[in-house]
C-alpha cells in the first residue's frame, strides 16, 4: 500500500507491505537530512530506465508492480545476508528511477565480496536477487543497472539478462599430493580426515575399508596421493577427494643417519650437476 | 660477520639433496652446513614431486622416505595452480625459446620448480644450480631467496634474491 504525506516541506511516501520490513521512499532533500543525522550512508543502487505506459520511469512515474517485485528481491537479499531486526532503508532519486538501498553493513560486505570474486555461484542470495531482476526486466522491458559506490557492477537488459551473470565454476578432475596427520577415520562410507601440513585445513578423503585398516590415527604422518575436483579459475578450491595411494613418512631421522643410508646409492655419480642435467635434459637417447 | 636471516620455508632441489647425501661430492660440506643451520632455525622444507622423481631414480622409495624423515619435508606436486604460475613465469624468460632442445628441457624443469615455490609462497630455493638460485627467480610474484650451496654459508651474505634482479 502506498500512502502520501507531507512533512517539513518535502513530499514523502511511505510504503508498508507485509513483506517489506521498513522501506521508505524519500526525496533527495530528505536523504540529505538523513545523511546529516549521522547515519552511515553505505549504498547499493538499482537504476531503472525505460518507458512504462508511454512515459519514462522516474520518481514521479514509478511502475508499481515492477517496483514491488524489485523490492521483494531486495528485501529477500537483505534478509538472507543480515540479522532479522537490522533496519534497512531505500530512497528514490531522479535520473530515470534510481533506488538507493541502505542495507545493513553485512549485506554490503556480502555484495562487495561477490563483486570482488566476479563469478557468483548459483546458490547465492545475490544470484537469486539478480535472477529476479532479470525476470522483471524481461517482463517489463525495463533496463536496470546495479551500482556500488557509483560504479556500475552489473547491467540487466530485457534481451541479454545480467552482465555479471552467476556462473558455475568449471571443476576439473585432478590428482594432488597431501601430507599430514589423520585426525579421524572410518564410517559407513569410509573416509579419513587429514589435517594438512601446509594449509592446516582438514581434507575428507573417501577411501576403501581395507586400506583404512592399514592407517593409524594421530601419531603417524602420511603423504597421500589423491584424486580431487579442482575449480579451474580458483585452484585453491577443492572438493570430492578420493584416495589413490599413500606413503608413510618415517619418524624423524638425523642428517648423519640420512647420509649413512643414502650415500652408497650415489657413489657412482661423479658430478651432481651433470647427472641432474642429464635427467632434465634427456641427453640419453632413450 | 653479517648475520644471515634464514628463510622460514625452502624448496629443496635435487642437486642440493644429492650433495647432502653423498660425502664424496664437492659441495657436500656446504650442503650439510646449510641444512643444519636451517634445521636449527626451524626452516620448513618442501619437496616437489619433480625432485622426488629425480632423487627416486637412484634413491628409490625408501630413499625418498629418508629425505622426508630427515628434513621433515612436505611434498608439493606440480598441480594445476603451479602450472598456471609456470605459464606466467615463462613469459618472463623469453630466452627459453631460443635455447637448443636439451638445454630448454632442463630450463623448463627448473622453471617448474620456481613456479611451485612461487605459488606455494615459499621464501627460498636451495640448489647447487647457480641459474636456479639466480636468474630463474626473475618474475616471481614475491621475492624468493636463492641459496646456492656452491657458496659456503659462512660469510655469504647477502644471498641472491629475486627482489634484487
């Protein structure tokens, strides 16, 4: 429901629906007062342009159905990225129709992270938000642009949808080497939980029940050769680990013991650089 | 004598390992001094699977296990992230493409090791290969210290760093 009221010389329209927590449409003058009131003015902006009923959309000619749908999407985005009771405010500006949202900081932080990564996943609140806006644009013929700090971060057109489209990462099957301690093991579908030495991340690796019997918890460090799925554009993202083989890392050995054990193997190598050069340069015709 | 700041992390090249393992090698005592000093400073060692392939050729599986045990080394494979970094680094070394084939292949492996150290964020590489400890460190995303065991550790400071190139 829309209701108009006059307040200290500026026209003000308040909107209350069952879904919208608190959304107020205010003029620029009121917005300045809002700024001066000391509230943080972190903004996320939706610029809507195009014609409705033969006239350019503007703060004085706002298409009710489309605005409601956009607000529904915005409200859902805020609700999914912030605490229930944090206040949210939007204002209208001219320049076609510009909706400036002042959501809680957690929503803005979330949006900034999505923008930084550049390829939002399909299950994210931002994705659902953009999809909803794409639907509004498609049905109404209106163009939209999303701006953060006056910088356009995505544009939406009726024909082409959003320019910053959500994208599924391309997962490639790869092999990796992990080393560390087993922190847990077993289960109905057997797996081991390996605390990795380098990253200190715990990797859950699917494994066969027979091999589990050969492994020890906590006390033994292992190197595991595993299969995994790796995100092509961000190789640090890994999933679906599967055991291939392992190597036990023996308990600590002194350098002197190492030399005693290994030196006989290298007794026929006269020049290390030549030998390694041969290995790397394939000087051997075979 | 200038105090040497030891790196916290170090990728070990095959040449350094063989010098360490074999007292008959020219730079064995240098290698031993480097590794003892770094162990005393709690440096973490990393072993590329490329180095494991080379060392394992004569050292075998148990030899590789001995390396891992004596250095408490972690293993890092030449995985996709290293491969991407290699492509970036290779562009910094256009001279590779003018080399003859055997030398080129050697350089490719050297650069694969540098790429591994680079993406893992390691601070140093230890080797008896002067090129690996110097010119090949050019273009890394952060400075990597080249520890050339041909130079004895005593009095050898500053050590070569890619930051100085």
